[in-house]
């Protein structure tokens, strides 16, 4: 495959199904190159890690959106992401992130272990003999967990699933008009939902994140509060669902690895890190250079340059991970860039890890004969990667 074909393939359904051969070609071509509309693509682990931590490499925030799309606030799907911490830079980012992190503490996450175990156990017991693992487990578990944390009644899981799927399309580099209209509708629905919940929690606070963030003194404007709650709900399960689906598919494809984890659940943290590396649920992070960047070797980027950091490619960089396409939970010091890095490092990483570390050993021990039962279907997305459908038999 030549370089142009490799780059083009990332924007086709076939290429998206397995982007790793294309990443290899692009990485061999260069650690960073400009393609499509002058955007820069970053392929190596070293440069991705460096740029994620460089304070002059920022996210495209409201001011940047204003410069190329003055009406972006009219699309509430776009607005809810742009006004959240994900697309905010310091000093606002620091303030938003601090407020959320103060409620999203390591203690609160660790205290979720029993609840996660109980939910996962119930879901496994309820799985019929033949089912779609994504609908029966990979969605409902993270939805139940993030809903419990935010204090959102999870009575309508399918509704959240649909809204999130429509909304997250705004993270893709290319989307159709129809997709953008659906993202707008989903943004409006989710905002309306949280407006109601915030009012309830302000009247009668509970022990949940919505109450904590909605309390006077959290330092967030009403719009920021809404955007960050929508972000946490959506980010809280879309990606974790993909981690659970990808991980289960891998364990069923590689029974010798599944047998190791079944025999020794203490291996779960290493397995989860390697699953995250091997097929990252988030494949790309977008940034721009807020000032001219000197990358060495005579390479200079102008201020305003758009950067796409190919996290999936960085995770398969042979310089950092020998024999990168092999799944090997015994690798030392895995540390994939799947949760990003620097100021925007995933706020929910400890929670996502905990859910997966609990789920995989439970699934393997409670359902020792779990097997694939038909064609697994991937979602057709470049940024958020995972299975839409994973038919299994439970034995
Ligand atoms: C940010 C991945 C689960 C909340 C991020 C970023 C990545 C990521 C790559 C950084 C994006 C960037 O730098 O542009 C993942 C993956 C997950 C996961 C792979 C699961 C396997 C969660 C969960 C939550 C969450 C469970 C729960 C609330 C967030 C938030 C941010 C974020 C709030 C924005 C942080 C900021 O901008 O400071 N995530 N995430 N994520 N994630 Fe996650």
C-alpha cells in the first residue's frame, strides 16, 4: 500500500474496519506529515506523547470555532462538546477540570467496585443463551455505572445509547449534514434532560456528581455545567462500551489468553492495559498549534496548524512496542496513549479501567463456555472504535 492509498483508506469504511496496516505505512512515511486540507497527522508514540503535553498545542476551543463557524452554538450537539472541558483551554479548562475532578475522586471511584461487580453479575445472569454482547453487557454496564455516579436514573438505557451515538459523531473529522442534524437534536434532548435534573438536585441535593457540580460555589456557569454533565455522561459510556466489546472479542479469539486470565484474575490490570493499547477505543485526538512550533530536523509548523494525533498508530509504534500487532499482556510498562495525555488526560480513566478489570474475569469465570456465534460488526467510525454488534452464545 502506498502512502496516498493508506491515508485515503482511513476515510473509507473498509479502511476504518482495520486501520492498522495503513497506520504502519503512514508511520514509516514520517512521524508527522501534512495531508487532506493541510491538516497534519502525527503517527509515532514519541511525538504524540510530546505534543499532548506541549502547552502551546491546544484544543480548538470556542474562540477557534467562532473564527471559522460563527453559528456553531446553533448546533447543540457541537455546542455541548465545545463548551465542555474537552474543548476548553487554560485558564477556563483548569477551572472546569478542577471542579469536576473534585467530585470525581479516586476514593469515589474505588468505592464503586462492589456496585460494578453487582451490576456485572446481574447482567451476566440475565444473558440469554444466544445474545448480542454489546446490547446485553457492553452498553448497560457502563451506562449503569456512570448514571449511578452522576445521579441519573438509568431507567431508559436505550434512550441514552441512541442520544450518545448521535451526539458523538461531532468528534469525527468528517460527517454528513444529516449526522450533524441528529447531533443537534441529541444535544438538545440531553441538555433538556439535564436542565430538569439540575433543578431537582439544586432543590434537594443528593450524594451524586450532579448535585456536587450544581451546588453554588462550584464556579461553573449554567452553560458550562450543562456541557460538562452531557460530556461526562456520554464520555462515561461510549468509550467504555467499546473497550468491553473489543476486549471480549479478543479474549474469545485468543482462548489461551482467556484461559490465563480466567485462572488468574490478578492479571486483569495488565490485560486491560494491553487491550487498550492493542485496539484503542479512541483512535484520534485533535489539536492545533497556538504558536509556531519547532519540531526539530528543520520541521516548523505555522501557528494555527491543525493536528490529528493518531493514538491507534502511536500505540502500534514498533519503536515503543516491539512486535506491536501481537497481543501481549506481559509487555513491561505498557502505558498506551489511549486515554490521551497532558492537561486533557481522560478524567474517567480510573473508572473505565476498574469496570473492565472487574468485567473480564467475571465474564470468563461465570460463563466459561462463552463463544462467538456469528459475524461481529464494527461501528463505522474513525475516532470512536468498537463493536456495534457481537453475537455470542453463553454455553
Ligand atoms: C478525555 C479516552 C472513559 C470522561 C478523554 C480523552 C481520551 C479519552 C483519549 C482525551 C481526549 C483529548 O485529549 O482530546 C477514554 C477511553 C475511555 C474513557 C478510551 C474508556 C475506555 C471515560 C469515562 C469517563 C470519561 C468512564 C467518565 C466520566 C472523560 C472526560 C474527558 C475525557 C471528562 C475530558 C478531560 C479534559 O478535557 O480535561 N477520554 N475515556 N472518559 N474523558 Fe475519557
